[in-house]
């Protein structure tokens, strides 16, 4: 699927936290976004008992899958 980028949009590259696929998030001027789902920051282990905060993103496919799992 090809995504068309408009003049007033910008894109950021993120990785899906579920399937590790690269996703291109499209951000509109009004700060809405599409092509991905952002769930805020999560803490993940960073070795030696430390944690680091990363942005948790899901690609549209994983988001859809999880929604299906929740309802079934
Ligand atoms: Zn995914």
C-alpha cells in the first residue's frame, strides 16, 4: 500500500513494538497522525538492572490483530 504524503504533513520513522516492522508515521499539521498507533512511553529493561523509556508504537496490522483478540 502506498501512502501519499501531502505538503502539510511530515513523517517520522518508528518501529512497531510488536512485530518490529518499520512504520512510517504521518503527522498532520494539527498534530493528528496516521499509519500507526502510539500508546505512550513504556519502560523496558536496558541491562544491569536499569530501565529505559521507549515510545510504544504499533503498526496498523498489529493494532488490528490485538483489537480482534480483545473482542474474541
Ligand atoms: Zn506490528
